[in-house]
C-alpha cells in the first residue's frame, strides 16, 4: 500500500500548523495547543480510515469528533435570519441549486451557518442587522442566501486568507482552491458604453464589451443575447428564445456531438436524453435518484444528499463530526465541510499560519 500522499498530508498539517516557529493565529478553541491536537487527530483519523481501502481489511467504527466552534450567544438573532432566508427559499423553489429536505432542516442548518460565521474574528457580526434582515418576495431579486446579505463588510483586506465571504472587506472570498480562500479584490466598475455589458478583458487589460441583443436580432459570440445566440450553417448568429419545458433542446455552444441545440430556460430545468426540456425535481434521502434512461424529470437529492451510482438511491450526508469521503459520495451538510475526512465547520484554524 502506498501511504505516501496521505502521510505527506499529515506531515504538512503537523509542520505547517503546529511547529514551534509558528506565529500566533486565531484558532478554534482556547489555545494553540488545542488547535494542534485537533489537527493531529483529524490527520491521523484520515490516515487510519484510508488503511482498510488499501488493504481490503474490514473497516472499524470511529467515534465522532467535535465539529467545531459555534457562537451560541448569536442563536436568537441567527434563528431570526434563518426564518427569513428559509421563507425566501420556500417561495423561490427551483432558483436555488440545493433544496432542503424540509423547512425544519433549512431553519436548523441555516441557524448553524450563521452561528459558525459569527465565530470568525474578521466578521463584523452586527446582531441587530442580522436579526432584522428581510428578503424580497421577488424571486428575481439577487440574493446569496447567506448572512453576507445582511452584514457589513468584514475586516480582512483583499489578498488575506478567508473561509467566509462575510470576513472580507469586499464580501467576496475566493474559495476556488478549497476550504481556505483569499479575499478577492473589489470589482472595478464596467467601462462599457450604454447598451453594452462587460464580458471579460482585452489583452491590454481593458474591458471587453458585448452588445445586449434582443430576441430575433443578429448576434455574435461575445454579445449578450436575451436568450441564446444560435449560429446557422452560414456562421451568422441569431438571438433566439431559450427552450421551454417540453420543447426540443440541446446543450448550446461546445456541446457534445448530437446534443447541439438551444439550452433550456430555468435553473430547475435540464435537457434530457431525448433532447427535450424536463424538470429537475428534489427527492428525499432513500428515494430513487438520477437521470431516467428514457427521459423525464431528473431526480436530485435534497439536503446535500448524494445519488449512489450503484443503486441510484439518495444517500444522506454524514453527520457533523463524523467520517466523510467525497470521492465515495459521502459528503457533509452546510456549514460542515469534509476536512481531513471529517465533517467539520470551516475555520481559519485549518489554514495554517
């Protein structure tokens, strides 16, 4: 069995987070020693869990660990915010990529999200603002469904390490590389003229502008069509409406052979195997899931569940503090993330010095 990569990861956790030369950092717990002990435990647990997979021996029970710190003083105002955000999500079903299994689950986990975020020393947690936060009943109104919608900008400048958007002065933590992200710079205003929008940057760093094209008009690849810019055999594009439920469809530009065509409209609609627009429907744990072989609604697991590819049944996520393995489809429920093979709450303590 090759233990190299896992052992290297354990070594990084030990050397990078617990060496005697480390400078003080904000950490979960009351002391630096508690932080080191926690990281060592997580690392060793990850290594032990990996052994059965390499040797073929049967696995054994590993007791859950403490998932992390929460701010219980914020419980009341966080519950108020959770009620507001869950009411919005119930009203705007189909606009959110993850549907909860129930209103109770939404309330409980959203409250916990807020309580975990409140522990971050770089978050300006205004209890009055979060407790009185209200969401629009207009589902087209942009919202991130996170406490960042209601809190003032954080203390961390662009370039600083972050785990939550709420900690950044720009309210944007770039988490594209993992749990530990970087506060993104403040977006610069678009310099494109009226009737255009910014679609990227030119080689010289200037704004690349795209025209806003209405349905029925000629369009180009960098234009922003009110629907979809479909190109004919002559290479000329025409702005057409997106396909509706039950209509013939495709996957748009760059689609696999045989799946070219107009994409479907709506976040809860997809182009099925028969090339017709079908609904994406949420289903609870233990229910059949996945793509029907003959077309029709796609059954997506609610509540951060995973569709088991071998059985096509929704598997619930691992409980907080217990073993997870995203490569095997066993994930965690927000705010927990799979950190060191355990469902733990994100914290700067896991980001090194």
